[in-house]
C-alpha cells in the first residue's frame, strides 16, 4: 500500500491535534465553535466498494482501524491513503459533532456549542450487519469513556422494521426514542437516511468490508 498523503485543510481549522485519552491523536477545539458550524471537510480518496474490499479485510485486523465512509451505493471515501486533519476526530457515543454528506462531500458539523479545549468527537456508528456477533463487538470496541458509552463503535442495534410486526411497533418505537434521547442529537435534527428527500444533507455510514 502506498504511504498516506496528507492534504491540509485550506481553511484555518478551529482545532489542534494532540494526544487523546480516547485513542491516539485527537482533535481539540482551540476556540469556541458554535452549533451548526461546518468544521472541516472529511478528506479521502474516492474509491469503489470493490476497491475498498480489496484494501481492507476486517477479519485480518485485531482491532478495527479503517477510515472508510460510504458516500453512496457506488462510492467510498478512504481516508487511509489521502487525508487531512479531519481523520483525527475520534469516535464518541456522546458526540458533539456529526458527519454529513453535502453534495457528494462529507463534512464534520458541530452538533452543539463546543468550548475551547473540548475534544471534537462524532458517532462513527459503523454499519452493523446480521452476521455480526460478540467477535465483532470486540473488534469494534469503544473506549470513549462517556457515561453513555454503548461499548462499541458499531451503530446501535436497530429496532425491528415496523412493517414486520405491527404489534411490536409501539414497543420498538419507544425503545428507539429512549436511545435517541441521549444528548441533543435526538432532540434536534433527525438522522436522515440517504434516500430522504426532505434534507439535502445525509448521514454517511462508516463502512466495514462487505460480506
Ligand atoms: Zn463509547
């Protein structure tokens, strides 16, 4: 594999990189960042799903460590080969930032007002597939240290599709609401699915290898 290319953000960024208690190097606010601010573009090499599979093999890794984001059905952004400061923003189960796709680009936005010195974090919410068991939980272990930590950087388990069991609908709905009540994430913008037409910004999915 070629060595990673670092492309610094063209704009002055409102954070600095230094060691983090969550993992490796983290991004820490150097000034107050207001809620809704577009902080930085998540830079990566645009590759195909097939190429992403060729490059990374989850089973061969002791601890999951890739920098892939699903852009759409065809495209994946790989920040393992081309990246900027955005790659150092760690995961937390209690995030103060979120990643959203806007016109084919991924940006990190402030979910709430962030004070200087705070570490910038967003919920990686890696896609969860049916074949994932305890082994996967271990591979995707979370060490964010938040009281709200769910123990894994995998996305929270989704409630059953409502159409399957009408009877359990109310139950799973309230369950989902309970989960989302953490922080301001659930109170503000609803996470929109890529097919949502109501919002031009969509939430990208951190990608594991296919199959
Ligand atoms: Zn956590």
